[in-house]
């Protein structure tokens, strides 16, 4: 869900790499959802307007791919897992996302940054 949490989250060790992954996961349209849309879907599901909670089109596509090719899905997820920053060297120093910006191109996390600005504007 896009809330701008990537800027407030705390990262240890390889904070720039961890920020890169987290900011992408909380910003890209295919893997995250606008907070207002998510809230509407939750309220609708609770009210029974949708007859239960269903994944969006991207989620349904992933479910179908896994159903058709579970071994391929497992290999793809294993590859993603290997690309994530390793936990080695975790120390006690923590840094906020704002201090961990890395080489992630700004347009890729623009939706997440915009969500942070919107929430800050509504809070202030």
C-alpha cells in the first residue's frame, strides 16, 4: 500500500540497498496500491459489497500463473529472494528512509513519494 512509509521506515546495515527494494515495493503500481483505494476495498469487503475480498487484476494474474506453472513461480521467487540484500553485517545503527536514498531512479518511486507528501499535507 502506498503510504510513503519508505521514507519513515528504519533500515540497518546495507540501508541504501534495503531502501531501494522497500521503496520500489511500496511505490510501483503492479505491487502496491493507493492507500485510498485500499481503504475503499477494505470497507467494501467488510460491508459485503463485493461478496468477499478478491485480489485485483495483478493479484489474480499471479494466482493463475502460479496455478499453471508452480515450479516456474517458485524459481522466480527464489531468484527474487537471492537479489534481496543479505542480512549479514547488521549492526545497531539505524537510518531512516529519508537518509537512505540510493540509486533508485526517482520516477520509479514517485507514487510513493507523492503518497508521503499527501499524507503529510493531510496531517498538517
